[in-house]
C-alpha cells in the first residue's frame, strides 16, 4: 500500500448541503481532508469538487466507494498524479520595508511567474498560481520578507488532455 497524497474528483448535483454531506461522510470515517474545492463546471447544475487527503491506497478506495453511494454524486474518480494537472492559488500581503527589499520581492515575483495585484508604500499584495510545491516554495521565500496575511486555495485538478509532446 502506498501512503501519499490522493486526489479525488467528483461531479455532483449543484444543490444546497451537498458539500456538507460529502465532508461529513469523510470525517465520520476519521479521514482527514487536506484540501477541498468546489466550483462550476461546463454543465449547468453540476459542480466539480476536488478533494485531497493523505493516506494509503486502501483508504482512497474506501473514500471513493463511500462517496459513490451518495445520490448527488454523478461521477467520481481518483486522479492519477502523473496524468493530472494540479494547481493552487495563493494571495498574500508582503512587507517591503525599503526600496531594496521591494526590488528583491519583485525579482522573486518575476522568477516564480507570480503577479503583483496591489502595491502600497510599505508592501505588496501578490498572487501566485501553480502546482502545490511551487506555491509552497514561493510562500516560503515571501515569509523571509514578512507575510502579514495569506490565503491559499485548495487544489484544483483536471486530467491532462493527452500525452504531453513538448
């Protein structure tokens, strides 16, 4: 059994209480959700939910089987990390105590492909999007300057369109 991060993708009916029923089912079985995101899909009335959690393969299979029993779940699959595009977004306020520090922050923003979304005299609001490791790494670098606020999304995941040829 492999112990690691598992990614489950569901398409569910867009109805009140669905997200609560899904999270309750998982927590009642003593599984800990690492991230959970929900959003609109290409089909009206259907919401895609992405759940990540740490555990072994047996736990992942059990979660999928239990969730598949819910009436509101129309499609469910554990995604293979090798064939899945996995992204997160983080927004943070970073202190820039001097012009030199601001320049250093802007250099890291450029290196990571992040984006300044607001600038004031003594700080910057920055957005970074990417895989979980990239987002974590950027946050670690920004913390050396002083992050005063941080918000990070859960994982968004979708399977690749096909074999990557570049």
